C-alpha cells in the first residue's frame, strides 16, 4: 500500500464570516494564542507523516507563502540578542526547502475545484486533504488516526463526527451502513453535501479531513456544480464510492470551525487553557469570570 506523503490544504477562501479581521489577513493566519491557525493544521499533518504540502491559494494570500519562508533579518536579530529559545522554536517550524508547493485557484468555483487545481502536484499518489478552517484538538493527530485506519483497510477514508441534527445542513453528511471492529471505522452507503434537515441520512458530518485515491481528480475534472452552485468534493467522492472502497472514521478529538466567529472564539479558549505558558492563568481567569457571570 502506498504511503500517504502529500497533503492538499485549500486556502483560497475569503473568510467572509470573520470580516473585517480577514480584510487584509488570510483567515488561516489568524492567531490561536500565538500560532496561526494554519500552523496547527500543518502540525497535525506532520504528525501523520505528511512530507509535502500543497497549498491551493488565491489573491491576497501572500502572507501564507511568506510565513513558511525563512525570515533572515528576524532570525539574525534574535540570535544577536541571545533569544535562542525563540529562534529555535521558529527554526523548528520552518519547513525543509522544497516540501511546500503553491498552486493558484483563479476562480472561486468550490472546494472540489480547489482540490482539482492540485492534480499535477499530486500525480498518481493517494493523498490527504485538510481543510484549514477546521482545527481538530486531539491527543493523537486526527489525520494520524486516519492514516492508521488507512493502513488497515486502504481505499478512501473521510473523518466524521456527530452534530446536533438541526445543524446537518451546514455540512457534508454520510449514510452509515455498519461498523468494523465495533469501533471508529464506519461503512457507508451514501454521502450528500448540505442536505435539507428532513433529507439528511444521519447526523454524521464530514469534518474536513480526507484520505483519497488519485482517481478523484479524474472525476473532479468533469464534476458539475452542486449545492450552492459550487463544484463539490462530496459529489465527486459519492461518484468514486461506486468504484472504490470508502470508509468514514469517527475520530477522537474536538473540532473547531475557525472560519466562524464562535468557532474561532471556542478554539482560542480551548488552546489557551492548554497552553504551556499561559494555560494556568487562562484557566484561572475563566474560572473567576464564570463565577462573576450574572452577579
Ligand atoms: C466543506 C465540505 C463539507 C464539510 C465541511 C467541513 O464545506 O464541503 O462537506 O462538511 O467543509 O467543515 P464548507 O464549510 O466549505 O461549506
């Protein structure tokens, strides 16, 4: 079975739900305490063995490319001033040269189209997709959990999680068939993008982490627009499911939708509470604020 070495991260979206913060800053660069949201996603992918990152970018996203580059003046100045720890932390986050590719999605035609823009870099290899709007806070990287499952069953794997039924219309939703090992791997009979509440086949939403076979690109090439008038990855996956094995994986962890105001706020609180430097203070602050609510 081929190793999952490459990951596609679509980062072309405008971030309209968190304007005006995203007017000049890509939403993926908004800080969760002291690290950009995107860095957490890259960390998750690295922990799963990803060696090459393909960013699908758009206009006004230059800050992302610069972020993964070296900052010579800054690094020099930190070293001169003896701020070794800060320098070393920055250095550890800097990717090895040649391990990041940037392709451009010239028109906002949907997630499926964004993924298709990466086809030449992906080639004939199975690959991962991580939607950087979604942070998954977990003991073991969510994608690493999925890679383990992939080595058991192969094919295609998508991360799912339960949501309250009234929120299913915001997501791709799967129709489960049964479970292997009585555990987290779920067989599926269908999937549908943003169904009406009454039509949703379950309350298992697709979370934004995928391991897919390269044949998805052939389907995406001619995939017609679906929900919201956009070329949907879910529709292409549903077509691929007729030909290849597909499993859903109910991961262990909490997900946060950082593309929304409330999800972003939740993520900042959750990551601050566990932060090695400010975690204790953050927990104490929240505790005292909660005691004062309503007084
Ligand atoms: C995308 C996918 C959807 C998935 C969601 C997860 O939708 O199309 O299937 O459930 O991400 O966040 P979007 O949020 O881009 O509309």
